[in-house]
C-alpha cells in the first residue's frame, strides 16, 4: 500500500504504519464480508455510527438481526453485573452498581515540584514532572496491608500531536513541517512511564500523592538504562555514544507489560521501529534501505526505520544515518524497580527483540519465572521465556532472573498441540552458517530465528495472560491481510477483521512445559452475521460480543477480562472499545458481557485488578482520535481545536486527555460480584 494511502485510510497512527510495514502477502483471492462492508459503506459515504447493526441489516436483511437477549442467568454467570448496552458516544460508561473515577490525566502533575498543566504553554521541563500521554499498561504495588496506599506504574505508549498541540495537525501527513525541537522534546517527555503513589480515602475515592517518595517519570528524553543477558555489550549494540554496548537513553512505545512476583514492573517496547529516522527516502517518503549499513537486512524484517516521528531530525540517536546500530537497543522488555526512584531500568535481552506487546509473568511448577509475550505484527509470533533459576524471595537476587533462561517461540499444530521451540544458538538452524554467530545474534534477530524454526505466523499476537495453573490466553487482535491460502488451524479466518482468542493448556499444568494443547476460545465479531464466522456461546447478547481483543487480565477470583482496540475500524461494529467479562469454564464458556465502554476514538488498556478485586484500574488511551469520521453527528477527523470528544474534562479550552480510570463498587466490595 502506498504510504499516503495507508495514512489516509487508517486513523490510528500505529496502525497506519504497521500497515505500511506489512510483509507482502498473496493477492486477494475473493471478496469477503470485509470487502463487502467496506465497498458499500466507504467512510466518505456514510456516517456509520450504527454500522454494526445498520449495515448488517442492509446487507443481509433483518433476519440477520438478533433481538437483545437477557444476560446469562445469574446462577450460570460468574460475572455478577447488569450488562451495558453497546454503542459509541463522547462519554465513558460503567456497569450499574459501580463507580468509574477519573484518577490521572495527561498533564496532571506527578512530581512534587511539577507545575499545573497549561495546555496552551507546554514545555518539556513541565511534562517531565507530569503524567505522560497515551496511558497503556497499568500495574499496582501496594504499600500497606489493605492496599489503600500504593504505587501505580503506567506505560505511556505514544503521542498524538494533532490533539495535543494547537494548530499542528497530523505531522506524519505533512512531512513534519510544523515540528520544532521543543515539540519533539515535549513528545519525548510524554512517552515512557510514570510511577506515582496513590491513596484511597474512607469513602472509596482515590487520589494522587504528589509528594510520594517513589514518584518518578521515565522517558526517552532523559532516563538512562542498561542491558542484561546475551546481547548486553554485544558488538551490534555498540554505538558512537556507547562503545561498550551497555547503555541507552530511554525506552519507547511502551505498550502493555507486567508485574513480576518480586514486585518489579516490566515495560514492553512495542513499535520501536517507528521512532527511527533516515534522510534517505523515496518520492513517496518511504525509507530507502541503506546498503552500507550491515543491519539493513535485519532492519527490513523489523520495519526499521519507520520515520513516524521527527525525533531523528533533531537527535542523532534516533537517526540511523548517524547511529546505524541504535535500533538494536530497542524492542526489548524493560524491568523497573518502582520502589527505588534512583534505580537504573534494565533491558533484558534474554527475552528477545521484537515488537513486544506485553510481558506477563507467572511461575513454573519448580518456581522458575515464565514470561509470555506476543510480537504484535501481522504474521508474527507468540513467545515465552523460562528463567534458568527459580524465584528465591530475595528481591535483589530475583531481579537477576530475567537475565538468564530460555526463549521459546510457538508452533500451533493442526492436531491441537502447541510446541514451544527453543531459540538456542547452535541448535537446529540457529548456527553461524545461517548468520547467528552467538546467542546475542539469536535474541537480536528473534524474528528471523522464529522464521527458521518454523513458528506459526499469527494474526497479530497482542497481550497474553497466564493463569498460573498451566493455562494461558492469547489475544489475536485481527489480520485483514491473511489470504485464504494463508489460513492455518490456529488462525482459521482469511481477512480476519475481528480477531480471536486462543487458550493454551501447558502439559502437566506447568507453564515451563515445552508442549501443550491449544483451542480457540472465541472467534470475535458479530455472531448474527454468518459471513463473519464468529463463534460465541449463544448466551452472549448483542452487546456482549466484541472485536479486536487486545489486553486481558484475571481478577482475584480467576475470572478473565478482555479489553478491545478496534483502532479506526470500530465503524465495522458500531461499538466503542471496552472491557468484557469472558467466561472460560463450564457451560457458560465463551459467554461475554460488556462491563465498561470507552468514549469515542479511545481504546481500552490496562486492565489491572488490585486489592483482591476491589479496585480495577483501566487506561483510556487516545480518546477522540480513532475513526471519528464514523461518529454520527461528527463525521470528521479530530483536531486540537475540533475534537470528537473533550473527555474527560469537557472543558472547551481542553482537548481530550488520555486518563487512568479506577473502578470500584458502589458502597464497597469486589467488582462484579
Ligand atoms: Fe500497543 Fe499492540 O498494542
Ligand atoms: Ca495493546
Ligand atoms: Ca492496541
């Protein structure tokens, strides 16, 4: 796809460039439901707030419609709440009997000396003390017995300049003509992460503790980090500013993550390729591969340089023309000790280098730590890491565990088994003859190692959540580029517009097992439209089914919760993104219920259940930006001056702000019980 085409036709910045970076696929083999809907309901033709029902009615007649049915009987459902109705509007909504409090917004001061947010007079210095943009992963570390004080750990994945700065608009569509070094610095200061103390009052209300001793911002502007594992100090990590290959400034595109059993925070570096710049571009603005750079073949597999941001125009370290190896320092999992604000974050290379969506941990039967992580790209792979040594209970010692172990990539076989293939130098094809001189090369080029091992190309592996009993759930968000020739048992739909969820049962209930079985828990999309090919428990209501699963979590009672990110394609369903309770057990397995809805243009990140399921942290990311051309009554792209919603402030002087929301029960108690 032409760069401009893909930018024009996909609303979400990350998705636009993922599409641009796609591995070429076979020619389309025929028209599918996606083609039919897109052809008949092009975004310029119709304001599609009701497409999910309206379009399917138009295309397939009213027989395709299902009347809303009551939620599963209370004695069956383990999710005790009255389901929300589906839709999309400027507000957030939570199931009755619950309170959703906006806790932290972009720009809110999180350091004691930070100034109040002044959207009209932003500076990088101010942003370095304020909550960053596009909150994604949320974790919580309790600081007292009842968890009424704790540290919130939040990733800030990326920035949307068109709704952050007055008069700027989408700069990637304008060859960054309006960008200045000061705006670049503000963007960098708004990325990364935040550790901030929060406290719960007797009335259940949470607030930020501005002078919390552990409060800190982590950014790609000024936070120094180090490396552990097989690629630490590797020749391919040595740069002009770091001849030892042992340090780097910052982390980018921190999407989901995880909390370790020893209380540290893992930040996953996802679309790192987009931050690297080159001056060598063709007439369409696409980077021209540099034959003089020994990393060019590797970079081709990773989509480097993506040229999403102008940072490399201002800083050599984001410019592959000046620092040809710098991209090898990104695409890792970063460990942060939130209890020590002076600690140096560590990039753990043993976990491999790819577009890590998340990094959720659990324990193997023998106490070793296991980390599940997906590579969020069309046709890329699901991985897990198993540490060499077990957890000891000594935090300093346990913080070494992610430095040594075995990285595996998944092959999903047609007979329902999953084989975890070790990425070990010298074994199988991972040899010097194939370009892997050592284990450092294997982890740096984990994708190419996975190619050679015969891993299964997936429909964009997003978050993966282990339960601790050998069960894990894998979110495959969508992949409209998969052709009929390219389907496999674990990715069974061509032009998969709505995604699916795979359940893995590791052998012997042990997360360290090298084999297991797998099955598809649900195929997402509208079950009332036969051509979609969705599969849900029939008890799922018209509000309960969803599309594009992204993040997931278990609550204290082992119930699975799924949050969605349809990007600019929510018009295909008519539904905003949200949080759903999804049954995994018994007769109700595959039944989904809608618990929380985002405001238009936002995706839902988190979720994180804390304090035995009494507090639920949700991150509403990029409200007002995605697919707003489909919002009835709005029908255009959002800008700073003219956004589709001004959530959560609804102040005419304030654009929409990404924010963390905390959900509690009215009057106290566990959520959804
Ligand atoms: Fe950052 Fe794959 O979501
Ligand atoms: Ca995500
Ligand atoms: Ca996402």
